[in-house]
């Protein structure tokens, strides 16, 4: 039986799994297809902690956004934003600063379609269907929305997505282009998979994701830290997900090294 529903764009091949829909499944969402779920089960075999990692990554996003709001940021550029789920950036930011504006960016058609449905009546947020590895196109489209003032600080978010940027796309150059486009006082929040913490599990994930539209490229702690060039990295630095400024009283089960992802936040000098 076909899984094509009215919310699925005609251009989407429901038989080719995507990272955005796999992540949606791991978070308990309903905007995924049989191919995504089958790949997710293989992902879970390679990394049994995957659902916890997805939750920890979402929690880092929340803490990072609130940190940036606390430092005066009122506008956000969320690169690789994925399928809308509970705790979107505009929801997080507006609880602390109701005037916050957000431009989401993703190239995955289902993620874009659902974001458009969610944001259709929201004058302070929108979604762009662009590839974040083409900063010129993203920045031009973001500027055209009129929602972002590039003379004021912007929070650039690349949370749980940069491991999909291949080396031949010049990862440092991509981040540098966004850094150079935003004003001093802007922030960068970044998290991505690494082989440093659980090398065997990460190797398994890389193999699994070769069968999707989004292969993965884990990076070392040093490589991830280099992406923050031009930013002052805030304490505690680039660390496993649950160790980045945990909320008071928060109890995370297990070894932080099993998070499989390094995360950090920096402020543009």
C-alpha cells in the first residue's frame, strides 16, 4: 500500500530514506515512511543509544537557544532545521523573548512542507528550501525574507546536522561564510557526530547511512573545534552533549561519552 499522503510533496521518493525523517522517527514523530523506519532500526542496531542521543541533541538545542537569548540575540538562522517537532526554535526563543524571529532552512521536501504548514500564520518565522552548504544562496534568500537584520546579532544554529556536510564541501569555509555575514555579538551553536567517543558504533552508523540520501561524515574533536574559528567558544567548550551547560538538577543516565556527539556554542568576536 502506498504511503503517499496529501502532505507528501510529489517530488519525494518515499522509498529513499532521509536523515530528517529518520531523526523524526527516533524522536517519536509521525512524519516518516517505511524506508525511514527500516533504516532507523539498522541505525539502532549500530548505535543502541540513538533515541537517547536524539533527545539529548534536542535538549542541547533548547539550552543553546536560551543561552543566546540571554546574550541579547533575538533572531535566528536555523540551518538543517528538519521536520517540525515539539520544541522548535521559535517556540523556545519566544518563551524568553516574544519578539524573536526565526528563518529555518532545510532542503528535505517533507521537512519544508511541514514547516510551511506550521508557520503559515506566523509573521515572525519562515522556512527556506535551500542547501546550507551553499551559504550565498541561503544568505540571499534569508535576507529577502525581511525577517533578519544582518546589522544586528543573529544566532546561527547547526544542531545535529553538520555531520552531513562532506569534506569536499569545505566545512570550515561553509561556517566561515555564515560567520562573516553576521554581526559581532552573533552566536554559533553546533553539534555533530564524532568517532572520538564511540568509534565502533560510529563506524556502524556511517555504513548504515550510506544507504540513505544523507551519508554521514563524523569529525574529530579538533576538527569540530576548528569550525568555531572566529568565535569565542563559551565554557565548558566543545564537549559531549549532556555536558554542555546541563540544567540545574538535570539527571542524565549513562556515560556522557555514549552521547556520540560533541556540542559547543561560540560568540562572534
